C-alpha cells in the first residue's frame, strides 16, 4: 500500500508541474517563449524523479514487470488528479488564463480523430526521447529541445491537455473522447521507438 500511495503522489506532483508549465504557456504572449518556458515542468519531473505517464509508458516495452505497469498507470491517475485540481484552481484564480484555455480547447475539439491520434503519437515519440536521453546520459538537452518542438509543432500531450481542459471548464463526452485519443496516441508514440529497436536487436528487455 505504501508503494501505491508513493507512486500516486509522484503522479500528482508531476501533474502539478505540468499544470504550471501549461499555465506559463497560456500566459505567454509569444508561443515560442511559452514553449521554452514549459520545459521547466519536465526538467523538474526528470531531475526529481516524479511520475509522468508520458515519460514512463515507453519504457514498459523493455521492462514490463508488475511493479512497472502499476507505477505507470498510478502515475496516470495521479497526473489526472494533479491537473484537474490545478486547472480548476487556475480558472478560479486567473480567469484570463481560463478564457485562453477555453479558446485553445475549442480548437482542439474541432480536430478529427485521425489528426488527434497522429499528433499524440508524434508527441509520445518526443517525450520518450526526452526522458530516455536524460535517463541514459543525465543530459537535459533532449528536454530543452523535444518539449518546445512538440508544442510549436501542434502535437498533443495528454497530461497538458488534461490541465487545459480542466482550466477551460469544458466537460463533455466529446472532450473525454479527445483526451482518451491523445492518451492512446502518446502511448503508441512512446512505445514505438523502443519497440522498433527491440525488433532489430539494438535494445534488450530488462531481466
């Protein structure tokens, strides 16, 4: 039970940090500056070892023990709780950011299912690479480049989107479907590169 609570709390903290990244992006008049500032979230998450679903899911390809699977999906639950609470708090405390989130999310809901899925897949690839580079090399360069790239490219990050939709005040079946589509895309994207490397023998499963 202690491990479950720990992994859930690590996920909640990661959700709070992604929410802070999302808030600074909404507050930035320049999207390029906002994209760069958003990296504070993943930098803190990786350096401190918090639990972000999109940073963990790809590694299940090489190591999928019961505890790995449990910690990954507890992270997702924690991310949801953290972003939900923070989104509601931001909408209450800074209504202007809630209005910006509403405008952004309205545009997101106009996307087709294939478009949203593909955007989620590309974001998942970048998130896996950012975290993998940090884990293997203790180098933050992947974070500093991959995060702004996915934001500026218009790719979809499920945990950031959870914050945006919470801050927007949109509650609907369509919004729920959108978010699950992005989660699916991030999952496929996160697993894609390690799976391909595993097939060609460049990566090996953990013992």
